[in-house]
């Protein structure tokens, strides 16, 4: 795949859901506008407790602890505090399933515990089982902090997910990186982002081009959030 081109690849399960929605005549481009309807559906700490959730298409967010997952997802879902945020890394300790769109929903966004030095083996076991068996999973987003680039744990996760995508057994999901906290970069920001993008592709050739984001507090301007929403809708086949 030529780098820099965002090519829509729709898993079969996601395309089936998309056809059902398109036939209903729903304005799918307004899915994220109804922020008040976003809702926590399930908190999962074990493989046995992973829910079905009406087979809605799903996307999952992963990343190192303190990569900004909760802050980004609050912005994407249009809510200030639907997800708990903390300066202390590693506060998310379960898979958390959030419905997007009014009941019964249009898609589900799944937040995960952070990996790396603060990760726990049991978190990884639940995550691995989920991505290996979840037919309705359409895309995995891996968050990378702009100032840090790729750490060894990021490279390992990217490589593992890339291998899963390329597996002869096949998967239902695609892979995309999101670079967070880009507002913290100085004058060398563009070069740092370009270097990170190149390193992403080296570690995971199937990874789609990264989305650059910033969700600063204090009323400062955000960017990249709308691109993440469009990517999620695209990944789930909810276009028309």
C-alpha cells in the first residue's frame, strides 16, 4: 500500500453492519454529534465477561500508560468526563466498552489498560483474547505520544499487531496509529512526527498513516479529533 493514502478496507462483519445502516436512510455522518447518548456499556476484567453488545461494529484503542487515551476518547465522544482521566499512569485497568449513537447504537469504542512498564500480564491476556476472537472488531488504534516517538514497548506492540493483520488465518481488523499530545512539540515538531511515522511503518508495514492529534486543557484548541471520528466511521463501514 502506498504510504500517505488512506484506503478504506472494510472487514466483512463491518460491511454487513454498514449495509443494514445504509438501508435505513440514517445520516451516518452525524453519529458523533449526539454526544449525550454516548454511554459506558460494560467494564471487563476477564475473558469470561466480554459482552456481545448486539454485534455492533467495534474499534479498540490501545497505547502505553499515560499516552492520553482517556483524554482523546472524551474528546472524540464529545464528553468532558465520560472517561476518567488522571495524571497518574495506569488508572485504566479493564476493557471499557462505550456505545456511540442513540440506543441501540451505531458503533462501540473500547478503551484498554495501558501496556509497557505499568502493564499487567492479565490485562494483556484479556486484550489478546479479545482481538483474536472478536468478529465485529474493525480497527485497532495504537496511541503514541508525540514527544516520545516509538518506545521499545510500542515497537513490540506494533510488530505483534502487524503480524496478526498479516496472519494467514486472517483477521477482521485493520491497524492505525494516532500520535497524541502534538501540541507539546517545539520547533522540531514536524521532523519528530515524520521520523515517528517512518518508524511506525518499519515496525508495522500494514499500519495506516497516523492521525496527528492534540487535546490540551484550559480551553486551548484541539486538532485531529474530527479526523479520528471520520476514521472510526470509515473503519466500521458507516459511510454513505
